[in-house]
C-alpha cells in the first residue's frame, strides 16, 4: 500500500508541475491579448489575436480539472467538514469514509459522462484554432481517474498511519519553494 501511495504522490508532483506550466501559458496568452487589444490599439496598431482567448480557455479547463484532481489527494477540496468533525470519532470517521466513497462514485459517473463528451467532441472543431474539441473534453475523464486514484490513496494513507480522516487536510504536507 505504501508503494501505491508513493506512486500516487509521484504522479501528483507531475500533475502539479503540469498545472503550473499551464497556468504560465494562460497568463502569457491573457497578457498578450491585453497587449494587442488595449496597448497596441491605443498606439494605433490594429491587429487581433483571437487565438489567445480560445487557447487560454481550453488550457484553463485542463488546469482546473488537473488541479482539482491533485487537491483530492490531501482533502483540499471545498467541503463542509464542521458537521463531521463535531461528531464523535465513532460516527464521524466512518461517515467521512462513506462520503469519500460516494464522491468516488460521482467521479466514476463523471468519467462516463466525459467519455460521451469526447465522442461528441470528435464531430466538433474549435472556431479559431481548428482543433478537435475532444482534446479539450479529455480533461474530464483524465481528471476523474486521477480523483479516484487520489481518493484511494487518501483513504489508504489515513488507515495505514492511523490518522483521523476527518482532519486529513490538516495533515497534508505543504511544500514551500525557496
């Protein structure tokens, strides 16, 4: 089990790095769009770059899904935990595991819905970039698989280490860059 957890954490480091790279691309696209729309237009240079808006939107979709998937690993998703935390451990801990299992079921449902979107996307192309929209729609099933894997790793880690899963977000490692 510890090997599985280590593998998931290694995978998440890559996902987080990719998400950071995608954020940089979105920022560059948006800054370029602002430069073209406002700065160059004010200087009397009229050019357009409609591809920046579309590219930023599609990358943002991937970024949000991947970031959410990584957030599941350490219970960093928005949740109403005060109710479960106020319950006695005897009731609150099993309830939290049940909630995670329900979430995993929901992630599985979204995986299948995402596959349907991919099929639809094979018949659509983006208006400016001309790419098949299935490339954008792949974000949902990929992220749902990652969310399921991260949920399993979260549950396994709390069981192996004997921690109270209701406070899993409090135990999450926080990495600081120098």
